[in-house]
C-alpha cells in the first residue's frame, strides 16, 4: 500500500514536471511572438500608447481577483502589452506575475483587439512558480485625448488547477 502511494506521488510529480516543461515551451514561443509584435508596432509608429490599470472582481465561480498595471500599445493593425500583475485568491494564495502578449487591433472610434498572452510569476504563499497562457479580447473607449476606459476578457489556461475566465475593467491614460 505504501509503495503504491509512493509510486502515485512520483507519477504525479513527473506529470507536473512534464506539464511545466510544455508550458515553458509555449511561453517561450509567445515571448518570441510578443517580441516580433513590438518590433512591428515600433516600426509602424504606433498611434496610441496607453498606461493601463485594470482589475477583475470575484464572483460565484472564481475567488480570484487580478489587478494589472502596465503598458498597452495599439498600432495601425497590431497591439502589444506588458503588465505587472497581482493575483489574489483565498484558495491558491497571492502571486505576482509578468503578463505580456500581442495580437491584432481594429481602430475605429472604439479600438477593438484580440491577442495571445502569457503569464510568468511566483506565488509567495505556496512558493510555486506559475506559468499560464491566454487568449484575450478587449476594447478601449477613448473618453478624451488623455483618458479612456478598457474592458477585456481573458481565458487563462493552466493558471492553477483549472482554466479561469476573467473579465477585467479599468482605465487607460495616454502620455
């Protein structure tokens, strides 16, 4: 019985290592994509540079609150972002992470965008490293030349034990 439990623990541990290795490969590919996106945005002289502050709220399904603070660059057809993220959860503990991603933007009176992103961070309560990736869709509504509202939705894959669908709202400031 004890040998069977030890074998199950070893199998579970090896599965986690294999999953983390796959996540690291996916995140490396996303980081490469993000680097290319930023290069393209920089060359096309981005139209809009924003400072973003956004937050999600807890609900019945999710006990997690996510707060982002970072930069959002929207070019003619490209978008890129990099954020410092705080993840607070009663079940999983508190974590700090770096979010980055890139994708396509549609600029009208309201800027719409779809992108892929990745999260790399550290959970200080459990002393675990976290790695996740997500598709994101959002919009930026300019209220004035210096102020706007942002609404995004993300579906985090493999953030903790399950996938998380998050809706975030916040402010953007142009400099």
